[in-house]
C-alpha cells in the first residue's frame, strides 16, 4: 500500500502461499533470510525502471519509507517487523529485493519463517 502523502509504502506479506489461496501469479517469493534480512518480491508487473521500481531502488535518494507487516498464513494476525532499508535487487517483473530490517525480528517468528521456507 503506497501512501504518497507520507512517502511511505506498507508491505503486507503472507508467507504460506498455498495453491488453494493464491493464484500462480501471486505466489511471490517472500521469505526471511535471517532475523535482519528479508527477501521480498514485487508485483509481477513491476520493472526496475518503472516509477515503483525506482522508488524501491533509490530509497536513499528519495527518502521513501517502507514498513513490513508479515503473517505466517492467511487468517493469521500480521506482525509488524518495522522499517526496511533497501540492500539490492535482481530481476524485473517481478523484482526480487533484499531488505534489511532496522530491528531483528523476534527469534520465535524467525523460526516460523524458516520452517515455512523449508516446506
């Protein structure tokens, strides 16, 4: 959710994207690599040269804020993991972006994230 008036985007991520709930075009590869690093995939139409892609990759220059809310599965409550800082990306349509969290996620939640990624 992009909030232009505050130069802030909020990411609402569901980690478990089973076939029953998500279509193939919305099964983005979102996962925690560590308690402080998160891999997130943009919408399938976002290219690195688009205004949205540039907002992500040029965060330092444009001052945009990105906030991450994550839940394990549909229907579970979202957990606010805090602000994100752009690290790097690869690909286009969708973009695969690595973000650093300003604060480590709770260990118990990282365990959930790791177990879902392994599944």
